[in-house]
């Protein structure tokens, strides 16, 4: 018969402690050899082989990515997910294990996510050997979280969530001290979409704007007025944010160009408003540029929905955090405007994501997606233990 949850916690702690040095070395190896979205070949091989050695049933659903399973062939599944891809960012950490790939770095902590989930897998594998794994567990090592559409949609489309009862994940948080875990019931992240607006006009000389479609002026109107329109057309409680990252038009100061574009992101805190936003944006862009004699094409890519933590699933994580870190290990975190394709999973089944503290207490606060991101590697073992205990706790009646 499976042991008690307390017995499982002790085994998980011992196993993770036994493998901490190996896990730290692996994280440094992954950090030194980052791979961009859909190109995580080396990472896939390392993770898959290690899980096979640990007794997991391993499958490779695409050229990159690993799905591993342990436990009885039937019954509900608890899934744990980590993302594996890096970013097109230059590593400037100066660490001995800094990226060896120019212009590519694990600047979002996915090397930590992957390593922590592998550590959880090793602990759960030992519980299974002892006959103490209470149910079936599936590990999802997902490719391509950093692009839209990402790897989450592929895993869902391939049926890897079809028999899952709950799904869980972690994400590094460099604003939370190591030894603490950030929690939030309900929305944790925002929806995140990409938008490009392409304008075309006749072009001409800047001395005769009345004889041309003043495309540059119209482009400026789009950048400033579209956010203003949304502030009146959308519920302000939805937290709609449009921010531009690219504005491109013309090459000479005395020439009105005939083409130009602006590109950016649309972020929305509310899931219902997310479904309403795209048609309003398309209508507004055409209305904004119409007086200036130019035409618009709006390319709108729906990216990810918000991650919404199910209360019961969040409670399972909270119990795991208390077991690993004690009552002081949990801290509340606000909803972020960042996007995360774990949102596609929790649209399908109940689940929760938690924020893994990676800041050294008293040390500097880094930011995600920056080449100087440093993490306190003690977070790896904490993340592994919380994930493993979450998997066990989710098998208990909620």
C-alpha cells in the first residue's frame, strides 16, 4: 500500500538532496548550451535519456519535447509541465556557465524549470520503485514557449491533456527571494497577442502633403490613438495594454513614404475581454487612418490566454509549499501582464502555476528576458520538491 503523504515528503526530500549536485550541473550545462524555440534537440536528448534511466515511460511527440509517464496504465493523470526553450538574447552574466551560443540565452529561467521538473521526476521515480506512488503522473517538457503559437497548443492538440485531471507548473520569479514561493488564486498572468499594422498610400514630397496620403502622420495616429480608443471601447477593469515595439516608415526627411508599419503587443488581464478585443482593434485601425487617404492591413495573432489558477489546484500547491518550506514559505504575488502559454493547458483542465523565488536574499533584483538574469541555484531543489509533492497531493481527495 502507498505510504502516507508525510512519508512521501521525507522520501522526496532525501532523493532531491541526493541529486542536487547533479541537477545543479545539469542546469549549468543547459544554461551554457541554450536552444531557441523548436530547436531544443540537445535538451530533449538529455532530459529524455535521464528519465528513461530513472524508469519513466518516455515518448517524443515531436522533434523536440519530452512526454514521460509513470504509474498505472489506467486512472486519472496529474501532469507537471516545464518549458525548455531559450531566448534570442545575449548572455552578459559573466558566469563560468554563461551561454556559449552567441545571441542566445536562458534569460527567462527555462533551464531552471526543466531541471526542477527533472528533479521532481527522479523523486517520483523512487517513490514508484518503493510502491508508494499513489497514481499516474505525466511530465510535459514542452518546446517553444517563447513564440506564438507555442508548444503548449501542439501538446494539447496531440492529446497529452485528454486524460489529465490537473496540471501544474512553476515559473522563476527574480523578484521573490529563494526559499519563498509566490502564489495567487485566479488570474496569474495576462493574455498576450501580437499585432502588426501595415499602411499603404501614394507617397510624395513633404512640401505637398495635401496631394499625397500622409502615411507617416497616419502611422503616428495609429500608435497614439489605438490605445486611447481601447480605453473607451473596452471595460477599463479588463486591463488592456497596447505597447509598440516597432515603428518603421520612410528613409528620407523630405519624402512621404508609400509604405510603413507598426508592431507591438496587446495584453489583457481579463479572459472574457480577450475574446472581444481583436474585432474592436481591427475596426478602430481602419477608422483612424481613413481621413488620411491611406489603407490599412491589420495582422493580428492571438497568442496566449491568461493563466487562471483554479482554487482547488492552487490549494494543492499551497499545501506542498507548506510541507517543503513551512508556513512562511508562501507569499502573495500580483497578476502579471506577462504572457505564458501554460494558459492553454488550464483552459482545458484545472491547474495552477506558482512563482519560484530565485533572488538571493539581500541581493539585486534582476528581470526576466534580460541577458544579465542570475538565479540563486538553491531554487532548483525547492522547485523539484514542491512539484513532486504537488503531484502526490493532487492524487489525494480535494
